[in-house]
C-alpha cells in the first residue's frame, strides 16, 4: 500500500518495492526494541481480525485502553469530524475486509520485496 500511495516528494522510499520492504523491516526491528522496553504501552492490533471480527478486536482495544464501551466504536465511518488526508474516502466507509489477501494478486511483482523480507527470516510462509 505504501508503493501504491504515490506519496509526495521527500518520500523516495515509497517509489520502489525493494525500498518499501527495507523500510518495513526497519520498522519491524524498531518496534521489536520498543516492545522489549515498553510492552505495557503498546497494543498489537491484528488488522485481519479488525476487519473480519471488528466487534471482538475493537472491544479488546477499548478494554486495553481502559475506556468505557460505546457501540459507536463499531461505526467509525459515521463520525462527522473533518478528515484531510488521502484516506478521506476510506474513513467514510464501514469497516470491511476487502483488502485482506489482496497482495496475493501481485505476488509475482512483489517477489523482490518478498525475497528481502524472507531473507531476514520473517514471514517465511510468503514464499509458499
């Protein structure tokens, strides 16, 4: 999705699938360190579960935050606040799972990035 986003000038890392893979691995490494130091302050949200079982995943997050439950959390697309980002259309749509597994449609094109990620002993199942 970084590669498809066509970020503005200054984000050259997003113009190459190889660079995107390297940025991803750097982020993974950084988060591993932060999780070692600040585990109780970091919530791991499973995007697939968020989109396929939003009630379960959102309730888990709200509980972790210590907030009181409100059913409006299940309908973020109804929030009238202003959004001034590229995701403006997305935030006005209900939670859905349309993008799950979509990368498989581009598996051949993604091979260079997949090879970089797999060579780092992460996500070995990507090559199967």
